[in-house]
C-alpha cells in the first residue's frame, strides 16, 4: 500500500514535539500553527487531538510529573519519601525549566500529578502526620523545589571581578560563582532540604510528646 501523504499523528508524538519546542524556545515559542508546521500537518489536524494549547501543555506537564519518584512513600520512613520525592521533582523541573510556570500552577485535573499528590499525602498520613500537617509538608516541599527550579543563585552574579572589587568587599569572590554554579546550586538545595527535614523531625517529636 502507498504511504499516506500526511504524517500519522498521535497524542504522544504531538506532546514530544511540543515539549522539544518549549525546551528550545520557551512557552511563548509554542503555537498550534507552528507546531503543526513542525509536524508536517495542517493546524486542524492537531485540534482533533488537542482542542487548545493549554490542554496540550497540561498533558505535557503530566508527562513530566510521571518521572517524579514517590515510591518511598510506600514505606514507613516519611523523611526518605520526602527526600526522594524532592530530589526527583527538582531533577524533572531542571530537565525542562521552561515548563516550570505550567507545573507551578498545581495538579488541577492532571491524572499523573494527582496520583503523585495522593501518594505523598497518603504516605505522610500513614507515617503518623496529621492530615493538615501532611498537606503543609507537601506544599512546603513544592515551594522548596520550585524555588530551586525557577532560578540559579550562582548564575545571578557577573563573572567580572571589577563589578565587585572595592565597592563590595564581602563579595570579593562573587565573580567565581558562575564557574561553579551547578555544584553550588546542587549543594545549596541539599542543605535546604536537610534543614527542612531536620526541622520537620523536631516538629514531629513535639507533636508526639503532646
């Protein structure tokens, strides 16, 4: 049989190409018309799979969240659950930083995102955290991860020593930060995560002693 003149589309292929476009050009660089051209089809062909750009982005966000590991919440060590979740969550966002604004809005009705939220909350409650505290731990972890994903502390400095010399004596090494940005940002995230978990452990002890 002859090959079809129009490339076959699937929702998975559409999401794959759309995510590549967002990774390369940002959210503003994605349009349904531009995506159709990239796929070699007419825009109406896309609308039979996705009615709107927002609907497409929500599904892409769900794909990204499917890489987030919440498996340790199946056990009884809630701190291990939070640690694994936070690290994998940060890694998922770091792989697709231009998608952070979409992911930051919350799970909405995204199935995978809701399943992850359910696993986190359920794991914390089973470990003995009151539901209200489990909710706040989930929210606080998200704030920590999103803050790390939205910007790099180290890359916010110039690599020109003349910017800092004389005027800012306590920043005399700030020009070196960009060269070590990945290491500093990763270590800083780990420091914040460890301090967060230490604080939660102390809080848990207080709640148990009441």
